[in-house]
C-alpha cells in the first residue's frame, strides 16, 4: 500500500513513522541496558510490531480507554502514557507508573485512559469490556481498546467477553496482534491450519477485519473505519493484524538458536520491518525529509536518555508490610 501513495499521505506517514521510531528506540534502549541488572522484572519486547500501536495512536482520543497484555510497552506509549513513569516502573522505583511494584507487565497511566496491563494471558480482556460498559452507562463517546495476542484467543474468557460485548452492543475494539506464536508454540500447531482467527470470531456475530500489521498506513485505514463504527454506537469490532516479534518471547535477546522458528522465517519478517518501510516511503516521496528524520531521531535519543536518568535518580518505594514479619 505504501508504494501506491502520493505525497498527500506524507504527513500521515511521517506521524506514523515518528511514533514507530520512538517506540522502537525506547525498547532498543531497554534491551541494551537490561543486562546491567537494574531492571529486575521480566520484560517482553515488541520490536518488529510497532505499526499497529502507531496506527492506533492516530485514531484514539486521549480519554478513550485501553488495556493490554504482558507485551504492552508500545500500547502504553501509543496511548500517550508517560515515558518517565514507564522506565521508572521497569527500574522498580517509586516514580514508576505503578509505584515501582508492578514492573514491565503492569503498566497503567489513567491520566490518558491507559487502564492497565496484566501478566495473565486473557486477563485484561474482560476488564476492557467492563470499561466499555462503564462508558456506555455514563453515555460518553469513549471507546475501549483491548489489545490481545493470538494466544489469548485460546482463553475461554475471550469468548465470554466478546459475547457479552455483542449482546450489550458495547463500544469496544478488540485489537489482536497475531505474531504467530504463543511463547514457543506456533499457531500452526495450536489451531487447524485453514482457520483464520478473524473468520472464526466473525461467526460469533461481531464485525471483523484483518490487515497486514506491518503496514502502518494500511493498519491506520482499517482502524479508522473500525473506530468510526464503534464510536458511532454500532457495537464492538474485532481486528486481526499479522505481525511478528523479532526478539525472544521474554527478554532482550534474539532466540534463533532455540530452533522453534526457522532463520528464514525470522529473516523474511525482518525484511518487512514496518519502521524501515515507512522511512523508505518518506525518503522516496521527499528526499528533503532526511533532515526532519535526523532531527527527530536526535530528539528521541535525548528523550530516552532523560527517561533513564529520571529512573536511575528516583528512589525505591518504602517497604510494605506483607504479613508474618515480611516486608517487600
Ligand atoms: C493464563 C496464562 N496461561 C499461560 C501463561 C504463560 N504465558 C505468558 S505469555 C504467553 C504467550 C501468549 O501469547 P500471545 O497471547 O500470542 O502473546 P504474545 O506473547 O505473542 O505477544 C503465555 C502462554 C500466562 N501468563 N497466563
Ligand atoms: Mg502471539
């Protein structure tokens, strides 16, 4: 889709690229500094998966709700969650978005409607549906976005939640990032080969669509239409995006040596890098954008530097009495 566009789309693609670039820079810095041992929480990176959250950022309002998963950094940042508070949370500091007690898998910034991420697969799905119910009962125009992975489709609570959202015509957008794996288990071994997740979900009676989740612009178009309908009171919507995580399931490294996925498969997806695709389009559309891109890269480096300094300089929370003479 990117190749077919004229310069009218350049502004939008520039915004998408900026969001993707920033998210990736944050996660690459986390990966770089993780081995220092100061971020003492399990950390699931979504490097390679930046297009969908960036496209969501274009379409959601600051008072919309969102909930996410163990792999939630990008969703939190796309919603406008505080970077300082996120990095501090990873460092376990009192200035973290959960007071330093949650870590990477428990991000929240209620000031922008990002209501939380949880470590239990599928756990945040009913929370997102409940938030949609609250918006409906209060008569607001808020929508609730539920990010989930392909693995979460296999949890019973997904079906209960989608069913409830359909029956109550709730303003909820399910955003499934299908990266083909649940830890080391490929989708092809967990579900029948011919099954398409979005087709299966459609059979429940909900509007659905699917899209190349490594094409930020195409994702943006599909999300815009879904958000228009959900916000317009047409009930819930389910979107499936195909994408791929580049690094290990949990941690900062690559894991090709584990052989649960082939080097060819990884290489093929890395060639479809959403950030590089957007950048290539921008530079072809207008080579003078080189300067704009360079300035932005520098500003992101500085912003990320500051966030890590902020986290390092912050204090640890006071110990809390958890019972039986134990403080944590
Ligand atoms: C209920 C539950 N079962 C299993 C796990 C272990 N687990 C953690 S992440 C994960 C994979 C989830 O896959 P998916 O939803 O596709 O998300 P992805 O990691 O690919 O982003 C699993 C099985 C868990 N945290 N919670
Ligand atoms: Mg997955």
